[in-house]
C-alpha cells in the first residue's frame, strides 16, 4: 500500500480546489476507513464523485492532530490544526475523481469580520419534559418547534414534521398524495432557517426519527462554535454572544471539554464521606436528571445500596430492551455548587453514546443558568429560581 504523508500546518484556508495540483490517492471500493486523532472508524466514509467537495469534518478539538483516510489500496495522512482545511482527490476505479476535503470543526478566524460584538437573543419556552422549545421558521413560510439539544449537532427535523408541516416534500406529489413512500434523502433545499434575529443560510438539515416529545426537531450546540451561549431559564432566553463576555456575579467557572463532539463537564458525588469523580455529558435534550454509565460504576466501585426509587425497562432506537434502576444520590457537587437527593438512573447495559460517559439531562441542568464559552471552552453556572424545586421522581 502506498502511504502519502502530508504535514499541514497552515493558519487559514490556504488550499482550494482551484489549485493546479492536488494530492491524489486511489481506491477500488467506495468504502473508506478513517482514523481521526487515534480513533479508527471502519467504513466511516462512502465515496461520492458527484459531491464537490465531499467534506469530512473532524472531531472537534483545539489541539493539532493526525487524520488518516484508508481506501482499500491506498491512504493519506494529514496533520490538522484548528481552523484549517485540506483538499485532495480519491480516484475511484481509475476513472471517477472524488474531490474530498478534511475540515476542522472549528472555523477559521475571520480577521475581516466586524469587530463589534453582537448579542442575539432567542426566546424559548420550557415545555413538556423540560424541553427548551424555540419557534423556528423554515424557508420564510413553515413554522416548527425545535428544541435546543446540547447532546446533538446541526439541525434535525422529524420526518413527521417534514411531511405534515413543511413544503420540503413538494417535489414529491405522489408521496404527499399517499401513493408512494416519501424519499427523505431528496427534500427540497432548506435555503433559510430563522430563530429570532438569527438566520442560517443554506444550513445543513437532516431528517430524523428521534427527538424530544412533541417537538418537530432539534438544533445542536455546534451551530454556535467559537461563540458564547447563555441559557437563562429565569428570563427564558438563549443569548448568543459573538465574542466572550464579562461574566456576571454569582457564576462559577470550570473547564469545558469536547469529547467525540459532546459537551462534557466534571462533577463528583459524595456518599458516606467518599467522593466519586466523573465526566458528565451535558444533554438538554434529555428529560432525565442523571444517568450513570455502567462501566464507570464498576470502575469507581460506586455504591450499589442507594435507596431504590424504581426499576424500569427502556428501549433504544433499535427496539432493544434493557433494565435500569433509578436510585437516590444524596449529594453531588458541580462548580462548587451542591445538590441533594437527586434521582439517578443507573444503566444496566452498554452506554448508547459508544464510550464511557455519564449524563446530565435537563431535569438537572434546568436548575442552573448556564454560560457556555465555546471560544475558550469554559462553563459558567449559577443556580436559578428552579434550583430547589422537586425532581419529578421525588414528587
């Protein structure tokens, strides 16, 4: 196998498809394996000659890392720095040129951008099972209810909402008439999506079967990369700041991590004078309080004798059933704030996230006003008026 090694450390978008020569590798299969910073994903990529360029966005990190594409007969290794892009060509079966781009999840610095800070407010309603619901207008005509989900990315619209509430299937009259099944991979283009005064032009939108109860879809944290997001449950506003802000009094800071593109913070339980430290995924799309990873519980030797609230059987999206238990955790500390008697769900199977991680759902997170600084990766928390209300499981 020929192995091409490229050392790419440019500060902006310096390589484009207009350049005279691009690195070329070969393939006889459409399936490509990708090693992203040490994590190998088999059959992670399918070659598509019609897309120019076909962009692979690497897992988000502020560190420089190696990314390698492996075809069935060739490979290319690229050193990716935040804010950079790298273009190359994969020739499939000696005839089809697949123009490919490896892009950092962090956009390049735009030095020409107006230096004046912007502060865009988006009103929301806390509905149903603690869902952050935002009115959203698609293509100037269709109004949908999307929820802000820090455990998700980009825009996702449910197939039901696409069919019943949008014109995105108007190019498929037989499907709308019930004569054929809709093809959700051939929707009309979403050229504009608006929330409050914020507008996205030609955003990436994908169909989904899963979202919060009664919602038409969701939008993820990565839409606000390198910005500061203020989630104020007292005022019912998401405030998007284009630049880091002066933090108001009462907020306590901790370091924010992005692991596998998930937003993660540290916290610890204290039980019978012993502390149990862990990483917790922030998931405002979940209506639970806390979910503990079965592998983490085993490694930490986490107590198994906590007060049992109830046992239940859950089903994942594939319909696989697994048993879980909800117990009462006496004390948890995050950013120096202490919370007592929290209903905590203990997973009885492998974590659906695919790696060892605990989870904070919005039944827990709604008790804090949050400031998420995605420029410097800091988390700021301050208890709000919901801090002392009863948990549903405890009511």
